[in-house]
C-alpha cells in the first residue's frame, strides 16, 4: 500500500515537472516568435514629406530673392544727323586745313558772289525732298523767311549751343516750342542762295555764337562739345 502511495506521488511529481517544462517551452517559443515579428516590420520612414522642408536649392533661391534695383538707367543722348537714310554732302564746312579740291565744295556760288560755307548741306542722291530732323533736344528760338536761303529755323540747346537749319519749307514747329532729338521740324527745299546744291538742308552749329564744324559733333554728348577758339 505504501508502495502504491509512494509511486502515485512520484508519478504526480513527474507529471507536474513535465507540464512545467511544456509551459516553459511554449512561453519561450511565443517570446521568440514575437521578437522575430517585430524585427521583420518595415522601419519607420522619418523623411519629411515633399514640400514640408525646403530643399537646399530652394533655400538658396530664397536667399537670392533680394530686391531688384528698378531705377531707370539714364540714356545720354548724342547729336544725330538732320536726316535719315542715304544722303550726299552737297556742301562741306570751310576750313583752311582742307585740300584745294575740298575747299571748292566748301564755297557757295550764288551767282552774285562766292561765300564760304559755315555749315554742311545734305541732299538725297535723287535730289528728292526729305524730312529735316532736330539734331538734339532744344527750344525753337526763331523762325525766319528769307528769299535767298528759304525758311530758317534756329534751335537753342543746352550749354549755349544752337543749331540753324535753312533751305526749308513746310515748317512743322513754332517759336517757343520744345522739340526732342529726331523730331521732324520741316521739309528740305531748294534755295536761291545755293542752287547748285539742289533740294537740301543747310545745317550750321554754333557754340556761344562761334561756328563749329557739324561733322565734329555728331555722335558726341553735349558736354563733349568744345567751343571753337
């Protein structure tokens, strides 16, 4: 009887040990499976969504967006010819340094006397009429009608410089009017004073009343014009 009871407790003890081992193994398997499952999950993407954080290029662009200086650039005007297109110089400015041949073109023969040219006369190749332009900004100082020279317009510019246009018709301005460089002031015509020049405009330029060779002022700024001594 004692042997049976003893064997019963031994068998029960062995059963409990076996159950404990099974429980331990089961728990171990569950734990390992859980760890394996966590390791196989996708890592969290910590990259900020597009647009949330400016890129380096965008940041650079923002720092470069400084205020733009929109101050208008001042355009400095330069003297221009009194006409456009093709032309011929019918009369040159009289200068002692010219050759004999050039001096002939600088002397006006009006049929009564020989007069030296104090300016330049421009004409077209086909002797056609053309518009006469203001060579620089200014104010119409005077308008005169002369039987010999035709209509004459004088424009007062800055720095005591004046330009005089003769052998004109169809005047397009009045005394006191403000004109801009390139404005049409009249139309070229013929004159009794220089019939050999045909249809032309005679241009004279003066600084403080002293004649300048117009050829020496074209393409220059008004502050570059030096008075003739």
